[in-house]
């Protein structure tokens, strides 16, 4: 059985919502993801393959993903 923490890390990115200012619409248009906002944080949720692509997309805009 897969480790839940590892699975969660491969299916979501959590970052401050302000990081997505100006690119959120493009992000949602280009990728099949769900963005959930809570307490100023945004969780970008998608399949592991999509999350990897989203991570690369964010890095092109200078957004570090831990």
C-alpha cells in the first residue's frame, strides 16, 4: 500500500494564493487541476503527471515549489 504522505505530495502543490496572481487563469486553462483556497493558501490538486507539469509551469514564472 502506498504511503499517504508521498501520494499527497505527488498530487498537490500548496503555496500562498498571492503566488498565483496574474497566472491563475492561465494555469487553470492549461492544466486539469482543482485549486482550493483556505487561509490564504492555495492547494493545486491534480494527477501526479499533471502536478509535475504544473510544477515546471510555476518554475518558469519564478515560483518555487518545495
